C-alpha cells in the first residue's frame, strides 16, 4: 500500500512538472504554424559547441535555437528563450526568415499580473524586419510601455542579445 501511494505521488508530481513544458511546446509550435502559415514542419536543433556558447549573448543550451524546415527546405529559424520580468520570468520566441530577418517575436508564457502589454502584437510588431546588424534600444527605437517598463525593457534586451548571438553564429559560420 505504501509503494502504491509513493508511485501515485510521483506520478502526480511528474504531471504538474510536465504540464508547463508541454504548454510551452504547444505555444511554440502554434507560433511557428501561424507565422509561417504552415501546418507541417520539422525542427532541427542548431548545435553549438561549449566554446561558442560561452561567447553567446544568450543561453545556448539544448532546445534554444532551431532551423525550421518544410520538407528539406529551411524556411526560417527560431530562438526560444527566457527573460526576467518584475518578480518572475517569461518565455518568448523570436522567429526569423531564412535570411535572419525577424518575422515575429512573441511572448509565449507570462507569469505576472502587471506588464502583460508586452505580449500584444501592437507592441511586438516593432521587432519585425530587424536583422542581426541592427541595434535596438528600449525607449529609443523600441517604444516604452507605461506600466510594463521592466518587462518591456527586458524583452528588448533579450531580442537584442538574440540578434547579437545570431550575428556571432553567422561569423563563426554555424548559420
């Protein structure tokens, strides 16, 4: 009886831990389908050595940077990341075309009651068309948001770091 109770507790615990990752993956895939207007696609992880990952501006572990393929054609790239908000963190994705121009950025999971405005397409559309050669600065070429200053500046810094990392990977001929 004790073993059954332990197994049940472990299964329930696993279910609660697994749900957020599953939700994140679903939202990630939905963002890809909507941005590229496709139903079927494959993700190929871009592998980066520890040496180059150490030089990157953003975290480069397993499951962050992907080639988006339809059949055998690369139609774009996706970076999946985490950034700080006022007290917690949020997950976001930056989607690029095949030339590394931002097609869309999206906040996938936001965990706070304040600062939700950063998830609106009205604000996020400012990132569309930006390339790794561009420098983005919150409050200058990216509009500030009253009531979401911390999250909005964090998202801007995160996208800027993704762009710098893409530029580094291009220089190292990984992309």
